[in-house]
C-alpha cells in the first residue's frame, strides 16, 4: 500500500535498495521528497531515524511498514511496505515436542521467509544414526522432518536446504531422554535372558538387551503356557486338551483361547469352537499381554518373535496384515511381559 503525496507543487516519497533485502543486510532509503527540512522515519520494527536518507538493518525476516513524515506534519507522510527475507535459513523443533523422548514422534521444521512459495528441498540427517522416519515423504520439499529416536543421548541434527538455487547447511544439537516402558522378556534354549521394551503410543519396540534384575528373571522363571489363572479360575493344559486335544500350550485372554500345537498357532472360543489358524509354523512359546494397554499376543517361531493385536471378533476372525515381526530371535522357548515400566 502506498499513501504518498504527489502534485505539481510538492512530492513526499522515497525508494529503497536492495530490492529484496535480507535480514542483517543494510538497507538504504533514498528520500525523493521535493520539500522539507525535518524528517522522521519509522521502520516498522520500533526503530526510528531523523536523517534525510538513512540506512537501516532489519534483524528478522518479515514484512514491515515504513513511514516517512516530513516537517513533523501528519499531512506530509508516505508509507511503503518492505519485505525482508531470511538471509540464512534455519530450523526449529516444534515447541510441543520438548522434551524429546525415545520412540516418540518429533517434527523439525525449516524456518525461512518464502512469501512467493518458491521451491525448496530439505535433506535431514542425524548423527549418530538413531532417527527413524515416521512418514516416508517427510524428506523433501515441505521443509519438515517427522521422526522418532531409538536411543537416548546427544544427537546432532543437520538440515541441508536448497532454496532459490542456494544450498545452506544448518546443524543443532539436542538431547534425547530415555522413557520408562514395559518389556517383552525372552529366554532362549541356553537359558540366556533378554528383554525388549515396547512402547504403547505409538507401538514401537527398541533393540534387544540382556538383563540381570531379579524381578525380571523371576517372571521368566515362573511363566508357563500350560497353566493359567483367568477370571478367578485356574485352567490346566490337561483340562483344555479335552476340547482341543492337539494343544501343547495355551494362553487365555478376553474370552479367547490362543493355543499352540506341533504344527501351528490357533485361536478358539472357550468351548473350542470357531477355530482359526494364526501361524502355520511350529510355535515354541506364546504369551498374551492384557495389562499394559498394548493388548497383544506374542509368539516365538524358528525365525523370530511375532506379535498381533488380541482378537475381539465373535467368530475369531482377524486381519493377517496386523501380524508383525518383533525381532529375529530364533531359539526362544519362553516369553513373558514385565508390566513394570523401567528405563534401559
């Protein structure tokens, strides 16, 4: 918007250069008014000048209204809008992402003044390489990076941004904090115990770690899939084999029987009806988690440990695409869940 006085007798006006100034760059204002002895400039960032043709530097990108008043008269004013672009693109961590915890989504956003929506390409990296993409398209031209971190500690985030043909590199250091979580406990044929913490929202799992704490060892030592108390009643393998003779181990959860045989993993109702096969391979251990909010079935095969949501369909139907690989441990013979949230 321009509101300048211009007629045959008097002109109040000004120009500036460069045409597209950057933050931190000196801007020269040239007073082209045809009269006047006193000058007042307001640059739109709460700074003023009384020079006839001043220079001024803007600290931050944005659009500012510049006003020139001649001889301290409201009737002798002129205003122009000036757009200041960011001289060095940078990035920020979205404010609601702090503090950063392992396995929780965070979003980094490029910061630059781009009023014309010119094309830009961002390439983000993390060192050490502990960042996993949440969205595959978050590396690209939207200036955002949606990730989660798999390890606690210091991480250097680098943004390489190409904007208007110029590539800029910016790096910042952040601290990733650990977060207590429940864990899947595992014991292999040699008796070695390990655990893998799992996170409810979103559902993710960390690397497999050995453990030595006594409570976890006791959980694994006492867990079994041939005896279980559910709904105040103790179920035994020998009793359930009367309705499902091929059963070699079981878990009961939410009115369903998940059971293993020599040739697979199955689900049925409590009467042994509506039987569906979940996994046609030999199963060495199963466990159901109904206590941590995850509500999963875990089972061990010769190629790894798998999981899926507990089934709630009345006919025991389920979605095969929900079966996921938890890890590639190949010799697990016992599974359990430590419901106490612990750090690494």
